[in-house]
C-alpha cells in the first residue's frame, strides 16, 4: 500500500505512521535500525528495492530523502508512505523536499527516527567526500557510500581516504568479501610460500579492484597492481605471484571463478557478481566501525599501482 501526502510535514507523516501501526497491528515492533537513504530521482526505485530486500534480514524503517523536481520552489515537502507488499519487511517513507527543508536534512528526518535504534545512512548515487561532515552523516553510526555509482569512482575513493572517520564504509568493499574469503582459502594450502606480488584485473572504473588490491598489498606486504581492462565486468582476475608459480583466480564471465595453481588440478567455484541488495545486506550486518576497511582505505590504497590496458 502506498499513501501519498502532498505538501505536508514530517510530524504529520510520523502521526500517520502511528495510526497505521494502531490500525494494522504492531508493524513497527522488531525494527532494529533506521536506514536513511539520500538519493536522486534516478536512483530512488532501485534503492528502495535494495532496501526492501535487505529489510528481510534487517527489519528497519527506511526513510528516503530526495530533491523535488522543482529545484527553485519554496520550502515544500511531499511524502509517501509504503507499507505491506510495497515495503518488504520494513516501512518506507519517501520524502521529496525543496528549499530549507532539503538543506537541513537532519532536522527533516528527526521526527521519523526510531527511538533508541541505530541510524545508518546510505548514498546510493555515490556520496559526499567526507560522509561524517554531512548533517545526516554526523548523526549516524554507519555511513555507506557507493563509489561504483559516482561520476569519478576512483577519484572519489581517494577523497574518501582523506576524509575517513570510523563508521564510514563503501559498498565496493562489501563486493570484495567473497573474493577475500576465496583468496584466504587458497593461500591456506601448501606450499605456504610468501606472495611476492599481486595483480587485480577488471572493470576500468570499478573501485572493488582498488580495495581488493589495497587489502592484498597491505596484508601480504608485497607490491600490488590494479589493471583496468576496457569492457570488463567487475573483478575478472586475481594473480598471486609465488616462487613456485602463481595462484590465478580467473572469472571472465562474472559467474564462475577458476582457481589455477602449479601441480594441482583446476578448481571451479561459483562466484557471481554481488547485487546491490546483497552488498547492502552485508554492510548492515555490522553497526560498529569496520577497522579493516579504514586501514585498507587510509593506508593500503597508497601502495597500489594502476595500469590501464589498451582497448
């Protein structure tokens, strides 16, 4: 069910949510957090869809804030409430605001925050260079950016490193989780030789490459290189050089990775590219600062060399 509330206030929206709870039962019980989504019109439906999927594992109230199409209009708020089949296991409030209401996002959303529940903010279209300095970012326990959706993903990743604060994270990091587990398992096999160099290949503007290479270079204490390949799809290959020969993890089709090692039969493992909702679910599993991400972002990125292959 979708309820439209044109030219309203967040206090009125909050009262309507209370009435819906009274009429439909304790729909707000069990909510574990408030997810604030700061989006643009082009991203709003895909962001809500991802949040709805994530809400089945992390029941939450989702509050989406975006600008009204009439940017020069005076302060105005149009809202819609989505519950039931239109909201997954959550309740979704979409706020389209303009003027001062949009400028003071923290004041705008405050009446809709769940009491005594953590706050997570997510920018599906990229995010600010210093998420903690944003009015909403400053009140959140976790701040999720999405550099792969930014206009200049790699440049944004570098800027995030400069402005990092505990509680920051990025969906590109969540997209690396399965790769990190697979690589750790491959290295936990004989002959237990040190890795002398790593090489991560893949999509030209996909920041998961940079974060994975930074993690490998930092933890293995070896040179790390990112190779950007035209027309590739996310991470396509990881090569770990050793004296006895390389370990190669090859995923050309974005679905199946083949692990090749000297003297061993090839192994194939399903490793599909993670969807937006899967990456968001991953990040919502923890509400404490991700110290490893911070270390990789602030120290590891500086160790990575970038190479671009010709088309």
